[in-house]
C-alpha cells in the first residue's frame, strides 16, 4: 500500500471499519424501524380515512376539469367586457373583502391585547403565582385548540349573524395562539434588566414595563402582524357559517357551482393575502432589524 | 462602597450624558411612537363603524352564551360514543395522511424552489408563486372543492389537508434548504461526487432534522384543523360538532370538545417528545 496516505496499521483499520459498519448498520435499522412504523400507521389511517384510490383515479378528472371550469372565459378581442362580466359584482365583493380584513383586524387587535396582558403572568420567569400561571396556560391552550369555526358557530347562535361573531371567534383563537407565543418570548428574555429594575424596589408592573417589555416589544409586534395575515385568511372562512365577510359569498358560489364567481372571489382573496403578506413581511424585517441594533 | 462606585452614583448627570443617545430619539422616531398607537386605534374605530357592530346585541348575546355554557354541564355522549370515537379516529387519520402526502409532494418541489438548489431562477420564481397561491386558499375551501371531486367523507379531507400543506411545507422546506451551510456540499463536489451525491451527503444531513421538526409541528396543527373540515362534510369530528351546535345539544358539544382537547394534548406531548429527540430543545417556526 505504497500509494496510500493512510498510515493506520491494518489491525487498527479493521477495528475502525467494524465500528463504522456497526454504526451505519444501527442507523439503517433505525430508519427501517421508523419506515415500518410509518407504514403500519399509514395502513391504519387509510382504513379510518376511507382512502379509496380508485375513487380518486376515477374522479381526478373532476378535479382538473374543475379548475378548467372555474377559469373565466376571457377573449382578447373582447377583453374589457369579459373581465367586467367575470367581475360583475366587484363593488359588492370589494366591500365584503374590506369587511373580512376589518374583522381580521379587530379580532387580531382584541386577541393580541388580551394575550399581551396575560402573557407576563404566564411566563415562568416573571409569573407572580404558580397557580395563576398554570391556569392561564390552560386557558391559552383551550382557546387555540377549539377550532375558531366552532366558536364562530356558537357566537352566531348567541349574537346573531354578522361580523360580531366572526370578530369574537377570531379574537379568541388569536388570544390562544398569541398568548402561547408571547409567553415563550417573555420566557426567553435576558433577566438582568428585570433584576436591575427589581433591585430598585419596583412593583410587578414597573418590572414588566422597564425590564421585560423593551426586550419583547418587537417580537410581540412581529408575531401579531404574522397572526393578522393568518387571520385575514381565516376571516375569509368564518363567513361560511354566517359570521360576516366574504366567506359567505364564496361558500354559496362553490356550493351552487357559480364557477366564474369562485375564481373571481378566490383570486381577490389570494391577491389580498399576498399583499398583506408582503407589507407585514416588510414591517417585520424592519422590526427584527431594530432588534439587532438595540 | 468603593470610591469609584460612589463617584458614579453622585455624578448622575455624567452618567446621563454618557447615555444621552438612548433617551433622545430622532424627531421621526418620536413622531412614530406617538402616531402609531393613534393610527391603530383610529383604524379600529373606523372598523367598528364600517362593520356596524351592534353593541346592543352584546348584552343579550352574552346572556345566551352563558345559557349555552350552563347547558354544557354535565357533558354527555348523547348515547353514541362509538360514533364520536370513530370520528376522532377519522380526524387523526386525516391529519396523518394529509401531512404525509404533503411531505412526500413538497419535499422534491422544495429543492426546485430553494435558491441554492434550483436549476433556474425562473423555475424557482414560478414554483414559489405557485406555492403561495396554494397557501393563500384556506384548507376549508380546498375541502369544499374536494368534496365535489371525491364525494363526502374523510378522503376529501385528506386531500384538502395534503394540498394546502404542500404549499406551506414546500415554502418552509425550501427555506430550510436555503439556510444550509454550502461548505459540506462543496467538499463532496470537490471529492468528485456528483450533484446528487452532494445533496445526499452534503445537504440532507443538515436539513433532515429541521424538516422532521417542521413536519411534526404541522401534524399537530393539522390535527387541529382536521377537527373542523368536517363542517363541510369532509370527514372527522367537525360534522358531529357543527350538527350538535346547530341543534343546541351543548352537552354533546362539550363532550366532543373535551375529546378534542385530550387528543390534541396527547398528540402535542408525543410530537414534542419526538421533536426534542430529533433536534433538541430548539424552537421550530
């Protein structure tokens, strides 16, 4: 072995190789085990989920042709009139879209405000009382686990049809998710400023205001903006159960096979969400940039 | 107290002067700090006015809500426990298979959408926009569409979750790929490996733990969303839940909600254990 740059004796090399093979074999076995478990779960889930591939293959043409059907009939010769025909109800839909955005806005604002007030009591490093902390965490969990549509359905029964039910449903869900995120943000802060403020004999409120808040403000704002974007999307859905916004029209259009309406409304929602996504991303980048400087 | 410390404490103005820049924002910053809350509040007032929020309904609404909650106790199965259990199983199956299919589809696509592995900027742009579009449509709307394609039942739900998650996971995976260290890939290439080998040995080991964490996170969140798509007839416990709310069987609603809470808690617990085993105590976003 003159060409080899290895100067490991043969005996040692064999030991190392055996080690290597054992290690590789162990990992292979591990991967196989994971795959086997996944396969078993898949079969069980397939049973429960009534997966019927034949059904899918038979009907997949429905799916593709569905998109063919919802596409508007636009021709170059008559483009303006065709678009006007496609968006025959543009004024009404724009109003509903604005409704949706405002529902999401108010819901986010209420939910974030409530979560903001509770988060400091739920964070392990600041919480004044353990029992309080535990119960707030359970409340957060409850609010984000029960689907917002369930809340929306109940609120529609209680408050009547309209945006109020949607706002409250979104607010409660936002409260649950943001509460968790805010709490985690507070739990990750540097405790030195807090201790500094505490050492001056301050109360809880001052400790939070001057010790913790400056550290978490930008991430709170960033989470809230992200939630707002998500809420615009779910705001377009709560309308399906009558809780205001554009969802009602979309639901009717899908159910009654008003094909071109479906694409018109969907396009409006997608564009709206994309614009909000872009704007909030800008702001969030700014905020996180500020974070690094200060 | 040491002499040095005394001096500092006495000389508060000197300390203040040294950190003057912390107190004096630019006029623009000061204006922003003043205007931003006003703007937020102003927009909220506009929203309340525009939506014509009926404040008079809040009182009676809360009263009937309290009545609903009173009706919830004691929770009851309404005599069809096995139906609810089956629906819960369906919900889990929908979330599991939906996430699995989304992963299998999104994984190869994400390589085309990542800056460092995409064959062409045009391809990357097109795929990114496609994923954004898919993501822009809520899973519930996909469920409505798939109910029309494969009929009522959980299969429609699986496909809906699979499609809407393909958009989300594709984006997350491609971001994970973009944030990998290039050096590992380069060294495989420098040793004469092909591009495929470079991805297998230089890139995959870096992204797999992150991706696994994200998949588990999405599975958790899909268990939550699979509980509602039943409202449009796409399988799972949502159908029972919405029917019970519409028929004011609030004791059964309470039972179903408790079932969901327990199931989600168990799933969260298992998946967080798995996640920590895979990637350690690190946040997954």
